[in-house]
């Protein structure tokens, strides 16, 4: 299979910076020498964790998604902070969003959720040996923890009750990993 | 299950506009009355199509992903243009990227690939009754068409050769739809 041809970065500038992301604009050059502009989301990686209880149930969190004006049921996830490893980020998000700590972590994949617009990779973990450690009071007002069986999750994806792409993505990696193990 | 609490939009402004997307910033208000700023990608919806040949093989396209500096194998996809229905957009992308027309279209789902940062919904179609119509000469330099069996696709997701989140997502919807049919 021939390799698709590379576009290379010539220059990059940050147009906007918030605590969560930057908006950057690059000047790139194509193999034929022509130049173009690329405006995109410049963001450190993220993590998403599939917490698996001994019963086989999976833990998800429901939160309000402002941009879609709906609540969404998702695996615990979050952006990496500078200097934080993916595993450290996943541990922090599992504790802060779902109120759990885990004895055992397994990285099962990584993917780019939105590669045309954002340079983010999402690192995917399975967490087992779960222990409830409780969430901070301010979190409980905005995030609700739910336990679903694998079958319930499949059904809620088909029925579109679960509509977060990254959650569907991680669940697919989980199912494929279990099928090929 | 209690509903997560809504954050509402107070004001919105466009900070950057390109031919493909806008960067917008909203002032929102939380249920407790506090206000905040939300900077995000404001973009029309998109489509991704799973083209299924009579053999059961699926058609994917390989293209260079500038932001990740790698080539990526993905289902044909693209952003919706103003006034274009999801089906019209999917038909156009299938023809332009992969060089196929389809007799039969089935919408099997929709999801938000990146709901914390972008307001995009991706509409997912299966296309069958495929006929090769050829691609434009300029497209062939940048996009290569590939045919994969369902098993090959599963393996390439597990091995991380396929790492585009939206493609993994659509494949998961395809597998779930076939399992529950």
C-alpha cells in the first residue's frame, strides 16, 4: 500500500489560549510546494477509563454537555495536564468523576477522536479491583455515577441514549479486546 | 435517574472563521447563577459512510492526517455544507473520496465525536448496491481506496493500524446493528 503524501509544517502560531485548549494556526506546505493555512485545536492528550466491577458491570458518569444541550452518559475521562502521564491522568479522573480507586490498570488502546480538527490522542484504560473512595461534594451536584451491564451498554448505544463518540469508541475497543483475548 | 443540570447560553461571539469551521466563545450561566466562558469549535454536522460490497468487504480511504503527521485508514467522511442534507453530504463524499455511487442508503446512527470541544454530530450511513464511478484526477494523488473484510478491520483496530476514532465508532455501530438485526 503506497503511503499517502505528507504535508509539513512551516510555521505555527497560537491564536487563542484557554485553561483547557489552544487554538493554533499553521502554515503548511504540500508535496507539490503549495502552501496553505490550517486552524486547529492544540491540546494535550486525554484519557478515558472503562471501570469494570467484579460483577462485570461497567461504571459510567452522566454529565451535562453544554455544547449539545443534553446530558450524556460516558466513561470517566479528562484532559491530561502538563507533566502528567496518561495513567496518572486516568487515576485522577476515575477518582474525581466517579469516586473510585483501582488496584489494576491495563492500557488497551489509543485513538484520535477528531483528527481533522484536533491533535488529541485519547489513551484508553481498563480499571479493575475497584474501591469506592467517594467524590468531592461539589462534583456530586454535576456528575451522577451509573452502573451498566455490557448488554445494557450495547442496547443504549443502539438506541442512541449513549451518543458520546469517545465512549462508543472505548466500548468497541473493550469488546474487541475481550473477543480476541 | 436524575437529570444532570443545564448550563445555558447567555451570549455567543465568533472569534475565528475559516472555510471549514468557526471558533466561537460563549458566556454561559450555571444553575447556581455563576457565569463562565466556553471556547469551542462551531461546525455544521458531518457524515461518515460504511460502504459494503456484495462480498461483505468494506471500502475505506487512506489519507494524510496533517495534525498527527501520519496517514490514516478511514471510512469516507466529510463536513456538511450549508443547505445540504446528511444523505446528500454522504453521497457526495462517497463519490469524491472513494469513487463510488450507491443504490441503497441506510442511516444507522449519529454520535458526537468530540462533545467537550465541538458541537458536531456525525451522521452514520451504510451504503450498498455500490457502483464504481471513478474519482477526480486530483483526488487520486492524495487518497487511496482500500477494501477490507470485517475481520481485517477488527484486527487493524486491535493492532492500532486503524486509529481514527470516528472510523472505530462507525464500525462499532455497524457491528452492533448486524448483531441485533
